[in-house]
C-alpha cells in the first residue's frame, strides 16, 4: 500500500537524517498548521457523508500539490492501510494516534521525503505538518507556509477577521500554528535539573511532552518542546519565541553535559560504554531499556566519548526498534519475546556495522 | 621480597592454569594436612621463644625440601612481607587470613609453581597445602603425602596411637586432612537448587563455603566443598568420599545447565553476552560486580556460547582483580575509585586480547 513499492518501516524520513543545526541536542523541528474548511462543520460534528467529501478533497489536494505531474506527494486513505502500517506512521511521527480513531474517514498526504504529512479529518479538517532534522523551525515554517498557500488556492478556509483561523479546539485558534522541537536532554536529566526547567518553560508559554506527544511518557531523555499560545501573535513571533526558548534549553543542556564531564568524567564514560557494551551484545532487549541505552550512547557520541558512530544512527534506531516498525521490517507478526530478540539483533548489527 | 624477582601478583599459581579434569565445573582441588610437633605446645599456647624455634624449623625444612640444591621451595617469614604482599598471598589461596594474626612469628614455604604452600605457626605448627587445577584431589593428595613424609624425616610429629595426628582444633584430629574442591555452580544457583544441595551435602559429611573459605560470602557462584570429618577414616577413604560427593555435584550442575539451555536458550545467551558486553566496555567496576559477570562469562565459555575465550582467563582475572593483587600489579596504593578503574581496564584488555 505504498507508492514506492516498500513499506514505511523501510524508508527513512527526512527528519531521521539526524543532522542539522544544534544536532548535539536537537533531534528534529516540526511546524503544524491546523486548518478547517469554511463550508463544513468541524470534524467532531460532521456527518459521514460530509467527512467523505473532505476526504475526497484531501485526495484532490494531494494531486494538485504534484506540480507538473511530479510524484512528490502521495495520498493514503487510512482505511487502505493495515493496522501495522498505520502504527509505523505514528512511530515515525507522520500521523497522530488520534487520526486512527476515525480511520474509515481519514487520510494523509505524505511527501516522498516524508518531510511533509497533511492529515485529513483528524481533530481539524487539515493538519499540515512539516518535519525537519535538527533545529530548523525556520525551514519547516517556510515550507508549511507555502503548502498552506497552495492548499488555500483550492479550498476556502474557515477564517474570522477577529480570531484568525478557526479550529475545533480553542487552544489552536488564531494562527493554528504549533511548533515542536524534539530535544535530547540527558544532561539535564542526569543532573536532575529537568523538572525545574520544565516548570520554568510553562511560564514563558512553552509545553514539554514526551517522545510521542501529549500524554506520552518521556523515554530516553527525549522531550518535545512546543509553544502553548497560538492566538494574539504572528506566526513569525511564535516561531521566533519558540526558537529562543529552545536555544536557552540547548545552552543549559550543554552546560549540564560540561558539568557532568567535569564532575566525574570516568563515571560518565563508564555509563556510556556500558550502554554501548549491552547494546552491542544483548540477545534480547525491551523497547524501554533500548531507548534508555541508546540515549546514553547518543550522549557519548556527541561528547566525543564514542567516536565511530554517526549521529544519524539514533533516530533510525529509536523509530526502527519500536513495536510496529520492527514487525514490518521483519515482515511478520511477532510476539513480545520475538520482538525483543529482533530488536536486540537490529541494534547490535547496526551499531557494529559502524 | 620474592625469590623470583617479581611480586606474587605477577605470577600465576599452578591452580590458576584453569584446566584439568571436570574443568567445566571444577576450578581447583586442594589437600591440606594439619601437623604439630611433639615437643612443642600447640600454637595458641606457645611462648614467643618457642614460636621462633618453630619458625626456624620452617626455614630449615624449606631448605631441606630443595633436594640437591634446587630452588624449588622458598621460605617467606611473614614479618618480611609487606601488608600488600601478604594480602596477595591470601587472594591466591596460598595462605589463610588467620596466618596474619601472628605475622611476627609465622611464615610460609612456597614452591616455585605455587602448587605447594606450607604455613608455619598458623592454627597448627604446620599446614601442608597442595593446590591443583581442575578436579584432581588424587594428585594433590599424592604430593601432600610425599611432602608429609619428607618433613617427618626432619621433625617428630605429635601423634597418638588412638587418635592419630593431634591438632589444635579437635575437628582436625586423626588424619589432619581436609580436601577442598572449588566449584563453579552457576547452573545450580540460577535454577535455585543450591541451598537444597548444600543442606544435602552436610548430611554426607561435606561442608560448603564461599570463595575465601570459612565465613566468606559466596561470590560469582564459586563454592568450596570440603570434607567435614577427619577422624575414623583413612586418608584414601576421605579423598575417595569427597571425590564422589563432588562428582555428584558436578553431575547436578551439568544437568542444571542443560535445563537452563533447554528452558530458554536465548535468555541464557542474553545474560552471558550482556555480561561480556559490560566487562569489555566498562570503565569502572567494583570487585563484587566483576566476579558475578565473570561467572556468567565463564558459564558462556564452557557452554560454547562464547567460543574465543580460553577458560584459563577466569582464575587469572578472579584473583588478579582483587583488592591487593590489583594494587601490586599497578605498583601503587590505589583508593577504591582507582581500583575500580584499574579493575575495569585489566578485565577489558584481558578479554579483548583473546
């Protein structure tokens, strides 16, 4: 069910390149625009017929985005994807778990490099998402803005002169813009500064969440930092504000790492090397243990403790060893024990290949 | 203070060759004979003058054992060894901790291959010990018996026609013989059969102790099995009895290992490989953790899970990474953190050298 003849688990999203500005701390940057159609009720209030009309619009927009017959964008009605493929899309951050709730009447447009995914009939009619590697909200915003204009050429958005873009949930009202930056903060976790910083961030309009967004647990010291407010500021102001908030977090994470090295370099090296030793030798490993150890190894790589592993390995392994991705890669349904075995093999071979 | 120009920590005892009969389970076999002199009070009741006379006898016997001017045996008055060297001798099982209690008036004769150590003025005037690699009580007994006769040519033992050899502690009365076999029982530990087997052994006249004898904790699944009774049986009977007791333990350990493999081979392989991964990567490791991980790696080697590591590595590392040996090898006094670092380096380099 893929246009490219291979399942999503075998492809690497652009954000998974793992390189980019501030790559020592920042994994990826995402801009999301929430948009609704003027002449349709918001998704929670839509009849199934209306929802199908919006779904058809999604398919049309996908084709329209392919200028001059290019095949850059593909349209995936969720009903045509099996449950494993849907799950892989979630693991790759291309769709939200919420999109599955109404799988029969939802769909997603995905670009070839997977930097763009436009969800149709999630909480809003359209959710335009641009996801880049490293600290690059600017690039993500520019692309999202361009796509937004392109789509506006085909449909009429629900827009109010006073409130701006109208959205299902009032927290998205106005710009409908949410920027999210995925950060790797092992230094702040190990020096026990994180909870203080998280509560500080909430006071400057930012929200901190775990790897898979709202309600998900923080694993592997990976934290998503997003803007809270979407109303009363221009898009550029929101992006600039989030940029400076994240820059400050990056600065603090770097000094936490410095402090760890200065306080007890051997202890830190020991933790990094033990994590590497387990990952390159274990024959069975649970997802939760794997991500914690990968986090330590990534820290070791950016600090120059481990020198032979490219940083791009981490997003690849963090996504690639999750429940659905690992099964799709294996081409089989695996029980929990089999997944742990497969995960250990995958990580071991990938790390030893370097 | 060594006849061979290097400290004890740099030399390998014969028992540390690590090979021999039933080497998959048995590390080493020891025979110890307790002997006292007819015309001297037992050590606890001796004056210092008398103790010094016995000490001089020890020195004379050492020379007498060197037939035709060979330099096979050396004499070490404990007062001439520094505290680190004394500790290394304990770690190598060449002397007992008890010998240090009266260091000024005690000594030890040690053979060049360290298969023989004869303690003078420990609990008894003489304690003849022969220590061999693998399951070889027979060889140890034959050598101890020969040395016993040689020494009897120079001194008169305290011997009673009814009781046999007289000893300070009544539990050694009769033959004065104690056989001890150091076994590696990870299978029985992991399958939780050990405590049942230990209590069974006590009913057939055997005692089970940890790595460093009486009162020491069992570490790394290493257990010393010894005969309890020394009176009322001939030496051969005692040796034969201990031999068959240990053979039965070996049989049970082997079936426990089989059971572990059959029950969940991946789980066992995973444990072995993780231990190997940590030992070949850690930058700091405590003695207690090191011995537990070495135990798992040794199990992996004898089960053919790890194929490139010679079994002789284990006694070398188990002794060589202990507190005093590690400092004597480093040629410096090290604090606890420094020892952990040195220990990790030593193990890592040794295992990676194979």
